[in-house]
C-alpha cells in the first residue's frame, strides 16, 4: 500500500471553484495560466486573490502610486479576460514590505470561509532558493489557512464570516513555482492563451524583459513536458489537504 492509496492526489479537473492566491498580480498567470485557462474552459469558476499591492515592480517610476495601481489592475483585468477569471480580490499588503504573517493568514481564512473553493492554487513556499519574502509568506499562509479553514476557533479577520461558516471540504491544494512536481499539466491547447495573458502585464516588464520571459517559458514549458505524451506543460505539486502536516 502506498500513501497515495490513503490520500490520493486530488484531481484538479473535478474542481468546480478554484481560488488562486498569489503574492503579486502576475504570479498565477506566469505559473499556471495554461492549466487555469483549460479549467475555466471546462466550466470551473476561477477566482484570483492578490496578497500585495505590487507597487515595487512597476517600470515607469514617473507614475504616482494611484496611477501605478490603476495600470496594474488594467493589466490584470486584460489577462483575466483571456484566462476566464470570474472574480478578483486584493489584500493590498505592501509589496516586498513589512507586514504580519498572521494578519495575512487571518485574511486568507476569511476568503476561504467566505468563497468556499474546492481547490486552491498558490506558490510553493518551500521552493529551493526562493528569496522573495512575499512568495514565502503567501504560500505558507495559504497552506496553513487551507489546513485551518474548518477550525473556526482559529479566527479569521471577519467574525461575521466565521459565525456564518458552514463546514466545507477543500479537496486539494496545487503549488506552482515548485521544484518537486507530482503532476505536469498538459497546456499544449492553451499555450497561446497563456502567452497572450502574460503579454498583458505591461506595467511591470519592459518590452525586452517581456520577450525574455516569453522565451524562457517557451523553453521551460517544453522541458517540463519531456517524457510526457504532450508538447508543453506546467509543473504542479498537487496535495490532498491532509498531506499538509507532518509529512503524511
Ligand atoms: Zn511574485
């Protein structure tokens, strides 16, 4: 008997409502727009939640914070249209700034209890050589909040959401930006959509950087599909929510 017999890797294609929690406004799409577009096309509701305000990476320094925030949202909505994202939420924590881990976790508990997704996507906080604190905080707070979503003694940032909460099962969590994938999603059919979505992110990349990004993903998407029966892939670590503690 293997551990997968007891805790089988959940099937992302069974998910009806997927909450994708990202540190910055483009991470979900850079890492997983291919599979998320496919899931949306098959009828899943895709919801994005962005933890930080993402203001540090905006290329045009002449923009005020408000103008930069507007440009970021404009990009995000253009990409969301391609991917098929239904709703978006923002927490607005300072990009690359100082903020409290537990405050983020409380907010994520609120959205998990309120939106009741059956699957959650986020960045892998245990990625080897990940130096960006926003990624570590977001991935870890998401994983912990997924694990604690049903335990309402652990308060969210909204007591009304906690008191109205009814038990709800989150089937699984998919970590992107991972070096330990256990699932390679076939994104051959949605590759063009993914590149189209990435190209919407104009505020944060110069055109030269954008070409580098597209070229890197062109190579990488084919590399990760080697040995598979398809041409392009996105690597994910997909776990049953009960596999998020003590290594079971
Ligand atoms: Zn990021």
